[in-house]
C-alpha cells in the first residue's frame, strides 16, 4: 500500500494523488466478565467484517486501543493484546484499508459498574473521590463527576505515580505502541488521545453552558435551570432547546466557556501533544500525527491548540481529526438533531483547519435512532464533508450495523485518489448522479480512482477509463476534467 503523507491541506499518496478517505471506527472499549474484576478486550473484528467494509467502499478505519489494555500494570505492556490489534491491522491491509491508532478514553477510565474506558486503575489519581454509575447519560461524569475531574487534573498537571509522572508513562506507552506498528504498510497515523477533557476546568465549562442556555432562551417555566441541568443531555429538553436550531443563538449560549477552553488548549493540551508527538517521533517518522479537539469543542467552542511541534520544529506530517455531534446524540430524541446546529459546529472546525493549514479527517460523527427519518441528518453531514473535501470515519461499528438503514448512506460513491487537485465532488440523490471536477497539473504514474456504490448506468469522463467491479479508473492529461456517474 502507498504511504500516505500530507501536502498543504491535502492527504497525498506516493504518486502525488490527492486522497479522500471514508471509513468507520472499530473500537473495543472492553467489558467485565460476570463475577470478575478483570476488564476483557476481545477485538471482535474478523476477516468477514473487514472484507465487507472494503466491499462497501471503506478505505480507512480508526482502530481503537486503550491505555488500560496496553499497560495494565506500570511498565508491563500486554503483548498478547497488541498482537491481536496487529492481527486486525493485518486484515485491514489485506483488503486495502488504512488504519490509524486511536488511544481511546471516555470519562478517563473504565471503573467496574461505571461508564467509561481508558486509563488503567493505577493511573487514576482520584484524590479519594469515587467513580459513580451514571443516572441520566453516559457523559454525566464529565459534567459533575469529582473522580473524573480529579483524574484529569492529575494527568494534565503531570502528577506522579510511584515517583514517575503520569505523562511519562503515557509517552513511553505510546513509544511502545509506535514501535509495534511503525513499519506496518497500512499505517495512516497516530491519534494521541480521544476527546481530551479539561478536568475540573471542564466542570466550570458545564456550569457556564447551563447558565448560557438559561440566559439566552429559557423563559418557559418547564425549562428551569435545575431541570435543564439534569435533562439537557438526556433527550428530555427538546422544547427548551428548539430555539437553538438558530446556530447564532447556540453559539451565544456556549460562548461564555470560550476562554476556559482556550486556556486548556494552550496551557495544558498543547504541551501534552508536543510531548507525545516527540515520543512517537523518537521511534518513527512514519505515520501522521493527528490533533483532536477537546470534548467541549465538539459543541463548536473554538479550538485554540497551536500546530504540534517536535523539538521546537513544526511537525510536517500533521492533520486535524475533529469530532462533532448534535446535542441530541446519545438520546432517544436524535431524530430532532439540527442540521444548522451541527453544521455550524463543523464550520467552526473548518476555521480551525484554515488556521492550522493542515488536512482534516472527521474522526467521529453520527448517531443512531429508530426508523429512517433521521437519515436526512446523515445525508446533510456527508454532503457537508464532501463540500469541504473532507474524509471521515463514522462512529462506530456495532453488531448488526451492516444490515441497518444507515448503510444506505455510508455506502456511497466517492473519490479515492485524484490526479491533481479536487475542485469539487457531490452526489445528487434525486437525480442519482455523482459529479467530480478536478484540475490535473501533469501526467501521473497512477490513475484517478473513484469507488462506485452500485453498477452505473452511464459514465462520462474526458479521458480513458476502465471499470473493475466497483472501481472506476481514469487516465487523463493535464487540464481541467469532469467525471459524471449516473445510476
């Protein structure tokens, strides 16, 4: 497989073609066996699944790991687990799918009986506070969980366990993982930490958000602050939140937390990213370093982290992998997700991409609901990504996904490799026509390639083309080109 690197705001392969990636998250967060205190990681991703993903046009996977699984005891790395991760990576390579390694966490750690995953128990410096089971929604530990806040505070302040700073353990753990995967032909990059949370600073952010909501639009007596604080993220506050379909109002409500997130991004998160990136680069120059946004920038609070530097020099192989979800995600009311609201969040991520001047791959997005009415939201987001020429990895694979209605949206025609620069591409669902326009600056050693989600009725291209199953290959010279595929 070609090595993928970056050039300006594009991903490019060894032939110099602009690459677009569409895929999915595969993440085993672990679970406890009944009657056991041991967290088990099965990685249930077999060859049949990987083959079907490839047949569906997916060419990248965000492959989740956790610190707990890699380093269950200090300095003791679980080689058997890493071998199983590598076995999945080998299958992905066999079917032409790239992977990037995501060191996943939710609520810092996965204590038994509580939601969460990530750090091993020994790295949980709770200050005596206890992790609590959730009552309303999985993320509530972020909002008011003292143990979660204390653990993150200890991590960002780089406190020590057994005389060794936590981030030193984390950096060494990443070095060990990088050593394992550094020469893998399907390696795309290193996603350093999933949705970094600001700790007790994040608790202050939540209070600012609640106050901002109340000051902006809450007038109905059924939407008092005490009620909203409990119900905002559990799907029972649709009436209160309807005004936030206006993104300008939504941003007005969230803007009170901007300075807190900026402080976190610059003072805590940026030095951490630089430290871990330097550790990875001690091991290998392969793979792209991937910058995530904090948990609260999922809501469109501006992302202020500077570009990663290694030993004082800006990292060359760098990309932005933001996440964004509508505030109705993870609730029974996801069908009320607002296109304008989540679209505004992704527009903010676009501004961050422009500031950093690096490629962007959407690391997480989506949601699920009953029926099919909510699929228009998925269509809107995919069209948004296409308009910005972004790839994406959908959150996330689950048993039965391949037979769910969402696959009618995720399996879609899209460019894979384009000679020159992509000007635009889109799919007209009503007319069932895909269009790609691009400018080719020279002749290339490899063709432009497009994945087709079904057998086409007509192909129009100003160049020679061949069809091999679902792959359309086009060879053309320098100049502007247009391809249309009708179904």
